[in-house]
């Protein structure tokens, strides 16, 4: 098995691009690279032995076509139908302090601030996908808190080049909440390396299927939202131009935002924001402006009324360069 060690200086620290929460799974913001280990710690080695290379397609097939609770649960509970997930072997244990994990999905997670405090087992699989000069590796996070036996709660796909992490995307979730409520994210990767992510929520509310979201691996090893068509796009959450199946130019996005601390903004009744974003080839660039989203709600259903949405006070701005966050400045800090 071929193992390539980090070079003495440049690769001594395991660097991950941290994704910030800007609402749901579909918004990708990027934090600055930062080292998460020191030079005297054992480096993480990503296996590139071709005997462990996975053939596509891979994952949960036809997940976007499952529209009933029974059909979804049958996929989740039947190991034969989810054989891809159970076939992955997670052998290499990663020290908790080596990894700082993002939470990019709009789900209620009890330990989203620091996974290192609550999770004892984080592992990298020897199995991987080969994509040109990049390898895509699976990282599992086991929940050891809620039950006596750890279970796989989250899985990330990490793109690697020359044993250096380039980007990461969470592709799987099994989150147990109180009162038996559960959140799931299932994934499917087709022959063209397009990743389908499907979110499910099981609670007291009537089950309502959520739309599937597609991602693709770009030529630079980064993950980007993928759309089936080009031209103008408009949904309840976002609107803008799609070019080459990726976001391009100015976009407006309406989503929950964890950076809005309601204790610091007592006038706000919720954490929804109105984001003015800019993309180039699917990646964030330039200056982004995040405002409070002002909207009215249906008194009977509690759902927001899209026609009432408007821009509120400015909360913070972000500056991106080549898809990476260079600076975030809160408006309250500049007064």
C-alpha cells in the first residue's frame, strides 16, 4: 500500500478548508486555511493504492425518486440497498484535535461549535475515488455520546492532491434528536462525479420531500453546486444566473444564518438573512453583503410569504478571492 508522507515544512500541518454556515446545505462559503496540527504530531496519510479505488456509480441510487416515508426508510434500514455505505472501511483513526469540521446543513445539531469536545472517533477510509490528478476520500465521524455503541453520524468527502486537502463536502448525515426525531442526508455519486444530496426530516410535522441538490467536482478539485440547466434561476431560497451549470455573477439568497446571534440582535425574531453574493465559475468571489431578511409569515401555516421579503439592516460583509474567504467584517464592529 502506497503511502505518501507530508513534506517536512509545507505538509506538516493538516489543512482543511472550513465551510461556514450560511443556511442550508446548498450555500458554500469558505473560511481561511488554518493549521490544525503541529509539526510534532503524526501527519494524516491518504491512501492512493489503486486496488482501493471505487468504481462509480456509488451511494444510494434513486434517492431523489423516493417520496414516501416507507420508501425512504426501506433504503436506510436495508443494508442490501445501502451496500455502498457499509462497504466502506474506515481504518485510519484521526486525532480529534487534527480536524475542525464544518456544519453546512440546516439541521439542529447539538455539538456544532466544536466537534472535538464531543466526538471520540473520526476515521478516514482506505477506499477512495480517483478524479484526474485528485483523489476523493471519505471521512467518518462517529457519535459516541448519545448511545453506548458509537454510530456513524456524519461523512465527508475530501478532495486531495499530493496528500494535501483541497476541499471538503459533507455528504451523509444520521442525526438522532430528542423524542425520536431524526435527520438524514443520503448521497449518490454518478459516473460523471456529480453528487446528489437529499435531505430528510422525520418529526411530528407531515412528511414533505425536500428537493435534491447536485454538486460537481471542478477541475481544481473544489466542490460546486451543479444545475441541470443554464440561464435564469429562481427558487424560494435563491435567484441568479446559471452558466455552464454553475452559479455565475450576482445572486440573492434567503436562508438561515448561524452568524446571526439573536442574543446580540434582540430586535430580530429569526436568523434568516438576505445575502447579496457574487460567483465566478461556481465559486464565491468579490464582496458579499449579508443583511437581515425581513418577511411576513402565514398565520395558519407559519410559512414565510415570499412576496413580503425585503432587505433589512446590514449585518456583515465578506471578501472572497479565488473562492476563499479573505475577510469577514461585522457591521456592528465598524461603528
